[in-house]
């Protein structure tokens, strides 16, 4: 059975003792003791060291990405904006061919043995920089160290969020970290760690259990429990990483953009994807959808543009047919919402939420199960009327997992709503907020102690 699963990722991950209690404290001491004019250099070198621990064989590829794009951008505009002429366009195209050529080679050619850590994310980030320089939105960075710091800073290097250069340019030139900002960043880091370790890793055990016993052997209720368990695991894993990245960025003097806004509270698939992996959606909107014409050229062209965007989104996640099925199913629902379903969902207070909570976990199964045959079997478990293999072998197999995992489902549902965030905003400056964060840290450290190191799921992309 071939399913979406992760091989062990070498090196440091944020949810590891090596990172939290070795690398990070030592790095922060050096960073804060360093004079302002050298902080970028320290962060650049520290990020390279962080990456080298995990991907020593590909660190030159990362450094080369910085160097090549630095040179092309400087050749495009050395000292001032010269206008967007043929020279600038050719240089931009050459830079993008280099960036996406390497991504294609490692991800889709079949010649590479493995995918370099973070290449999908840092390729998109540097491509956005080159395009923005060409457009005149930002000047070409004259400092190689500053550009290297922007691309490689370890809080977001391997799994985003995808930051636009304009968002951190001012901080690269001058930044300070007041004690309150450091405290807020540390608390955000701990909250993200809790989302990953306390919820995602533990509820993910149910999905692993279902994979181990075989899809053809599970009942329909257990199959649906698995779909919702995977949906919550994926959310709290990636959202937890993004929170940790934002917290680390804040501790270093940078404002990293929000990547999730309670997506499971959406009332449509369209709204869900505006709330999920926000920086990736922004990238496709700004650099693909809008340049193609967006929704300004009629319905047919709008649907074509959406088709291009979602095909590329699916391929960005992987080259397997399952990702094309995943992207195609999402495109189908988005098209239906634009044609007739959207107004109804928007007006209803309940139907839209139920629709999202039915559709999205269903689409995640095409994301999670890479083998098409196994995906088909799982669909027959979710919908028994689809095939003969749907005859339940053990109709009571969901009872014990329900007893074991209901507290985690309750936690996942609660923290998928805005309520905990609103409560935390009110108490974060009070002793109650500090105690809550301390409790989350204590539980996180406990589960790190008793559990195997589990890398973030989006490291696989």
C-alpha cells in the first residue's frame, strides 16, 4: 500500500530538543551580542549552518540560488531603475529558467534521488523577488548578505511562509527587538509547538493506525474518522510550523506574515483556500492568476485561469496523479461555487460550514493517499455504495478509536475556531496568559520526551 507518508528528515526540526535547547539558545546569544551592522551576516551564516545540519549535500545549491539571483537582479538594475526593456526581460527570464529549472529537475525529472529540503519554498520566494525587481516594485538588493539573509533565514527556510522581499526589506536595513516583542515571539513559538506536538502528532497516530491495518479492512465510520483525523493533523502540523516561524521571526526582529486564519471555519471552498496557506495562494494570485487576466476577461477566461493556477498548485505539491486528482476536485468545487453555489453558501449560516467540513476532508484523501488504487479503495470505505469491496469486515472497529481519540478531536475542533485566539488576546499580557503558555510548553516537552521525532509534514514538499 502506497500512501502519503514522510521519511525521516535528517537534522534539526523546530519540534526537536536539538533545535529548541541547543541550536536556538546558542544562536540567540550570539545574535543579540552581535553589533547591529553584523546581525544580517550572523543570521545568514546561522541559517546556512542550520540548513547544513539537515542537508549538507544541498547547501551549495541553496547558496548558488542566492548568488545567481543576486547577480541577475544587479545586472537588471545596477544603481537605479532604467525601465523595463528587453535587457531586463531577458535577464528575468534567464533567472526564472535557472530557478524553476532546478526545481523541475529535482521534483519532476525522475533523475534526482531525493528532493532538497525547502527547495519548493525558497524557489518561489526568490522567483517573487526577481519578478518584483523586474516590475520595479522593489530595487535590486546591492548587498549579497542582505539578499542571502532574506532567502535563507532559518525561521521560514524549509516550509515557509513565503515572504515577499518588500515585507522584510526595512527590517533587513535596520531592526530592533523590544523585550515585549521578544516575549510575544517566544509565546507564539510555544503555541505553535503545542499545536504540532500536542494535537497534530498525536491525532495523526489514528491515521497511521488506519494505514497499517489496510484500507480494505476498515469500516465506514472508521474511514471517516481517519479522514477527519488526517485533516486535523495536516492543519495543526502546518499551522503550528507557521506559528513557530512567526514567533522566531519576531524574536529576530522580522514580521513574518500570517499563513492560516481558521480555515475550517470557512463557508465555501473558495473561502477555505483564502484562509489556508495564505502566502502560497498569494504567490499564485500575484504571479500567475492576475498576470493571466484574473477575472477581468469574462467567465471562460476566468475558469481557464483558475485551471492553470490549480494545475500548477497541484504540481507544486507533487508530480503524482493523486495531486492532479486533488487539484482537479478542488477546481470543480470552485467552479460550481462561482457558477451557482456561492451565493447560497454565503447566505446560509449553517449549510456553508457543513459543506466545507464534508468536502475539504474528502479532498484531503486524494492529497494523502498517493496510490490511485488504494485511493479508490478508501473511497469505497467512505461511500459503501461505490463498490463491492465496501462490505464491512468489522463494523465495530471504530468504537475503541473513538474512545481513545475523542479528547484530541475535541481539542482539534475547539482550536480550529477563533475562540481560543480571542481568549488568548485578552489574557496574553496577564499572569493567566503566561501560565497557559507555560502549561502548553510543559506538555509539549513531555510529549517530545516520550515520542519519536516527527518532522513537519510540509517538509516533504
